[in-house]
C-alpha cells in the first residue's frame, strides 16, 4: 500500500487561481480504476467506484464498482465487493443469479455496507421484476433477507412492497439490515403504507410506521400526530438507530424531526422549530433529511437556522448530539481551517445523493462542505473535512488535490457543477475508526477514479485531574476516603490511585472520583492519575495523609 502526503493544487481551467495553504494529511491508495477487478476474467478492470463503507477496525471494506472489458456491457457492468482492503472479494454482479425462489437475476445494485464480522448487505432490483435486501456472511453464502412480498412482523396482511428505499442499507454487528419500505397487503391503507424495518435471519420487524407509531417526545393533539414519510435511517454496530421523518397533522415549521431508537425504546433528538442550544432567539429549521450515528451513540445532522442574527450567509449548520448534549461543529460563515485568511464555509453538504455526515466510533465527524472567499472558484470550492482527535476541523482533500492514477502519476480531483452536489468527492460510511477516513475521488475528465484512505490525527490532549482537600491532611482512621475530579477534551476512561509504595489501583468514577485508601502509621503519600480514551496520561496529583491511631 502506497502512502503519500496530499498536495494542494488548483485544476487549470479558464482562469487560474493561486494555490491555497493547508496542512497535509497522509493518505494511501486502496483501489484505482484500471486495476484488475477481482473475480472477473482477465482484462476486465475497475472503471469507477461508488462511496465506500467500512467497519470499526477499518480493516474491512465494502464498495460498488463499475467494471469494463471486452465481454462487459450495460447489463453486467456493476459489481459489489467486500472484504480485506488489500483483497476484496466479489459478492454480487449485475446479471448473475440472485438467491431467490423465482430464479431472478440482479439488475440494479446499491452500494453495500459491512459490519465488524465482515457480513455485507446491499439492495438490488431484480430481473424480470422485484426488489430485495441481500446479505452475505463473511465466507458464507449469499442470502435473501427481504424482498417484495415478504411478511412484516410475521403477518400475512402486511408485506414488503415494490419500493425499498434508503440512502444506504446499514447493517449492525448481529447482521440485521435496516431499510425503509412501502408496504402492501390487505390491512395496509394509504395512511400507514410506509415503514422503517429491520430484517434478520428469519423475521422482518417494524421499527416505526406511518400513521400508526406514536412519535416519541411529541405532545399529541386532535387530529393525532403520527409519522408521515421517512427520509433516512442510520445504524451503529450495537443496533442503535437514528432516523429522519416527517410528521402528519402538524404546522409547517414543526413537521419534521430526528429520533433515536434503541431496542424498542424511542426518543426524540430534535424537532424542527426547537430552540437552538447556545443561540438565544434561534430555532432549528429544515433538515437535510439525512442523519448519521456513531458506535458511541453520537448522532450527526445538518439543519438550517431561523431567528435572531440569521441571514442567508450563516443559516446552515452541522451538529452532533449525544445523551441530550448538542455541539455545534461548524456553521456557514465560520472561517475554513487550513485555508487562506478570508476563506469561510459556504454550504454544508450532506454528500452526493443525500448522504449524512459520517460519524466515527468515538463521535468524530467527517463531512463535505463548499467554501467561499479569496481565491475560491468552481475549480476548488468543494472539500472533504474531518474532526481530528482533539476536536479540531481539518481539511482532508478538495477539488484540485493531487491523487494517484493507474499510471502512478498524480492528477487533480475534478470540479463539480456549480448548481449540484459534489460528484468528485464522497465518503458515505467511510469513517470506520477514529483515525481512518475512507473517501472516493475522481478527475473532472474521467481519466481516474479511486478509493483512498486518510490518517486522521488522534487525540493529543492529556486529561486533567485534581484531589480535593489540603496538600497535607491528617486522619485518625486507617481507612481514608480520597476524592477528586478529572476532565478531558474528549472523555476520561479511568482514574487510578497509588498509596505509598503500592501500585496504582482503579478509583470509582472519573468526574467526580473517589478511592478508599488503606493507611499505614505515619505519613502516607497518595498519588492519582487519569487516562483518556486515547491513552494520554494526566500529570500526577498528590496529597499526604498522616495517620496516627487513637490511643487506647
């Protein structure tokens, strides 16, 4: 695997702009158009890629590839691959047999998702007709999990319809696949015909259904408020779900929201019209209709803002939410890091095709954004950004960044059309671990297309720790309770305490923390330290306790 440092340049067009300054992030090439396509005949090669998916370790990937060759035509030129980054395996191909009872073949394949076990999931339409959700276990056979006509909740009167939808079809660690579907059947009406579903090995269950499920966190009125249309669904490895939905029987400006679902328990995350935390007089406006969720439960979403001080130049925003705490990651009009003074964020883009911000297992965000300002033209205004381990926004690559082609030469990432979402950069679920980000990039003239991986800088900030009380204390009891507090820019994983010549032992809690020390007669020196999730150690905090037993 070749490793490079991304060099910024400007693609030469009708006008030439000076290069903009930025920090370098090392990247490697995973796959390039022109390379032999695994599982196909000789001289049949990759010709292009859809955005890539990965899992928490970052060692397994899944992607859809376009292929070319003498015997390839429009009916068999798309393949699904998954497996090790260095050796992906062919999972499915247009025109080949699908594992269905009707003898259909795959027609239009979707980009796949992959879990920590290497199980791959994807959607495909079928030839001559039909649509389904398919799964391939790592090293196992291809399976049909759901298709049009499948029973929902084991009911013969509620069936998966002919429309299965979603920006992607996420899979959890247990191999369950999540998707949206139009329903059909004798008990289905026009008011309850849409649902979010989970497909396992033997059953398809409902997560939420239009017209029937009561939305959590919504005060009911007459007529009753129910879900309408579902827009997006995202799932982490433990099966926690985040989804975006419209609401029926509510005023415009309050008729959409984001919800979290976990083992049947549903909670409202944010609703259109809610007050914006930290911005008095401002409310959340329309959603981008996409959402992402990390393995730690962090949800990422884009929203327009409405209210005090909001203009057309600062209304777009990107947020995360975890356990009820909201963080503003970036807002339109903020300075764009690593670029020239005066360059600022313009549009916060939810990926081509409406893909949500990617959330790492530790809750960090990757996103696409357009910038504006001095030196910015349509040849260099779309960029991929990532939140590093310290929470800082870093520029990864953008239009004009040099990446490798099949000949070992370097070309600039091409420009997208001014009125459209970027088609030359994307990432989907490509933030598998906190220090790896996968993305696809292509040239403007189609001369190259590839999958690349960036090393994201980690957390370098050490936690802080304190011990309550005086530096020198006294005790007449052998058992002495030491207390204190610890904090970190991310999270404290543990606090440990050492008494005298003994070893470090775990304290109870982190912020605050406590430890019951066993004292020896005389002066006892007590040390404490904190460790964060990245392994950074705090400086020692200390106190001395003089123990003198009571006289009999």
